[in-house]
């Protein structure tokens, strides 16, 4: 997953890490919401 152009510089790694963490959080929240709505319907 490491990109050759970004592996050496922290200034490029930090925004990418934040974006990745936010994406994972959003995915986790959306999957939790889908799970809750599915349980409610059943």
C-alpha cells in the first residue's frame, strides 16, 4: 500500500493518513447504521 513517491516525506504521509482514518471511520459508521436499520426492520 506504500507509494514510492510518498514513503520518504512525512509532509505527504500525514494528510494521507488522516484521509485514510476518516474514510475508515465513515465506512465503519455507515456499516453500523446499515446494521441497526436492518435489525430494526426485522
